[in-house]
């Protein structure tokens, strides 16, 4: 089946899917979760082949985004079940009122139709997106990255097999099974069938999709994440949040990239930080003032002076850019200049400064006194997430089921005509 025919099949399936009950959609999701566990060996075998190819290509730390093990596969199945347990957004009445002319007017949440997605690496995202699409009444048409081709192929095959045992048509899930990048351009032209395109990956991918897609795009690209340690910070909170933000899992978008420290606490904080970061072999790319403070206190092979581009880089690795700032306003200025509007946090006990930070930093997620690691749908209670949207339309931050819906107006009357 060619790409256009796949898209057409997805569109036809989406009209039927939109009419299914919550119970029917949930049963399909639970069947998929069961099949993932049943076919775990096949998934892991395909993933081992992808990992072997990735090692030959020198993917380095990026392999962590691609790698699956038994626990991660079980987590994928668990995430699908969690989506099944979430409230169904379809049919929710957002507004209900009677107009002066006695017409009853409702605004009701409905599916978008067909969701297209281009996903680099992380195969768990493929399954998350399928689950969220099906629960929200949408068909899914997905192209995975070449690094995860075999894993995605195995996952999509078992998902479609599972759906064949349910009332959900297997045509509601389509996979663009190719590593040919030229196929992306054709994919982005299928606006006749695809209602929304979601790129999940590098900023270059998002930029390409935004410039070339003929359908609306909701992108999740690079994330340069900041943590600012204020002069009124509690040092234990600051240390715990900095270490967790950077080292919990370096290959995810909410991992810390740039640490800003107020000059009043820099000499107190940096030696504490150095002791903890060295345990994880974090490479520090420091401003000149930080270099002086850390001289002799950090592994010289893991300490180097920062270049300008380091403060605009999403590292996805054990690398951290560090800078001493002279004031709270300097921190705000740096974030405004370098942030990608994803996640930025402050550690401070000054409630007035915290309030300013939370109001003035124009990012999708802004935090006080917590790790940046909390930016994801599961931690927000949204279940599996589609991504972290850094734009302002029509979803922002972690978005999941509601972000895959729109609404329509329904009016009921008794023969009213307009004069």
C-alpha cells in the first residue's frame, strides 16, 4: 500500500473510530498492552538490532533514548493501560447555555481526525502516541526515525495485530515503514487526509516540518533548560534539584542544560555541586568566574571554559553549561535570550522574586524549588504524553488527550428562524 492509500485508509478509519464508546476504545488499548507483554521477546530482539546499528553509527549517549529492556517494555505496556484509565475527552460538554431566542447551544469536545507524526529515536513515544490517538478518537499515521526502524516496525505490527481482535479497525494505525528521508516531503503534503502533524525530535526536524507541511503543525523540538540558583536559595534544595535535573536521565528533553548561580552564593554552592556532579562524570563548561571558583576542585579533564554556543545547546548528555550571574535580573535576561520556552526553574526562598520569575519567564513550564525533571505528562497527571509543546497554539507544555481534540458547536431548537 502506498503512502497516499495509507493516509486515505486512516481517514476512513478515523470516522468510525470517532463514534466508538469509551469502553470499546479502552478494551482496544488493554488488548494492545497485553500484546506488548506477550511479544516482548520480538520487541527486544528488534531493538537489539537497532542498538547494534546505532553503536556502529556512533550514536553515543543518544542510544539511551533508543534502548529498550524488559523494564522499559513493561513500562510501555503500563503507559498504555494508564491511558485506558484516563477520562475520555470525547463528548465532554465544554459549554452549555440557552440563547435569548431559546436555542440550546453546546460546545462539545471532538477528535481532530488523523494525527500524523514524525518521531526520532524513542520507540516508547511511538506507542504512547498511538494510545493517546486511539483514546481521543483519532487515527494515527506515524513515521519513526531510521535509528529505531526495526523496533518501531515490530511495535506497529503487534499493535495492528492486536487491533484486529477488537472493534477498532487496524487501519486506524498506520506506519510509514521506510528510512528514506525523501518520503517525509511527500508525507507532509497529505493535508487532504492528515489533520495535524506532530514532529518529535531535533529542532532541525521541527523547523523542516513547520516550513514544509501543508497541514497544521504542533512541534516539540530542542529544549535548552535552565535552573537559576538565587542568592536566597536553600543550599540543600539547590543542590538536590541541580543534581536531579542534570543526572536523573540525561537523554530526555527536561534534563538540565544551563545552570545559573547568583554571585553571592557561587563560592558556597559550586564546591558542593562539584562533589556531586563528579560522581556522575558530568563535564562542566563554565564561565570564567566559575572556572576560578572550581580551579582545583573539579576533575580538570571534565572542566573547560564555556563557549558562547554552549549556552544555546541542548546537550542530551552528561554535559552542563554553568554561569555566574550578578543579579536576579541578569538571570532573567540570560534566560530570555537563550531559552527555547520549554522548562526553566528558580531555587529561592524569596517569595517576591519567585513570583516575578514565574510571571516573567515566558516558558511552557516554570518552576520554583523543584527539579526540571517533572516536565512530562505522567508527572502532571496527564498520563502518556504526545510531547512538550513550546509554542502557544493550540496546546502548551506537556500535552496529551485534550491536545488531540478540538470542539464543535451543537445547536438545538424548535424551528427558530433568523429575522
